[in-house]
C-alpha cells in the first residue's frame, strides 16, 4: 500500500460500492431477508501474506477460501455460507472484511452475489 493510502477513505469507498451492488441486487429481486451466498476477493503482494490471511479466515469463519497467483500479486477469494441478509448486515460484514484484510496487508477488492 502506498503512503497516500487512507483506511477511512478506502472503507467509505467500499461501503459506497456495497450500496451500489445491493441496489443492483434489489433490481433483480433481492430484498432484506433474502438468502444469499457472498463471494469475496482480495489482493496481496506476497504469497506468505495471502496464506496467513487465508488461514485467519478459515479459523475465524466458516468461509471457503482459496489463494491463487495472478501475475505480480496473489488473489484470495472465497464465499460465505448462505444466510438471510440485509443491506445493514452486508455493510457491517464489509467493514469487518476490509479491516481484517488490512491486518494482513490484503486489500479487499469487493464482493458479489447471485440474485435468487
């Protein structure tokens, strides 16, 4: 991460993107209480940091997680279990995911879900 990186700005950006994604899902029939499985993505500069974060997620959650190489970075991706969700719950989850990733120098690169 470069010297100009602001965690607060980055979190605000991710939460704004979350609201946009949720609005798109609503256009396809998702409502508060819809059962969704969330897919997530991170980028890491080193294999070691990606592996450490993968291990953390596996210990702290019931998510399925994998690490792959992509050119000059490592990608951590996976998905949650299906759960009944609302926008507020997803925003809280994004906050946790962003913060958790940064502890391992892994940058949250977004999330998605299939509309029912």
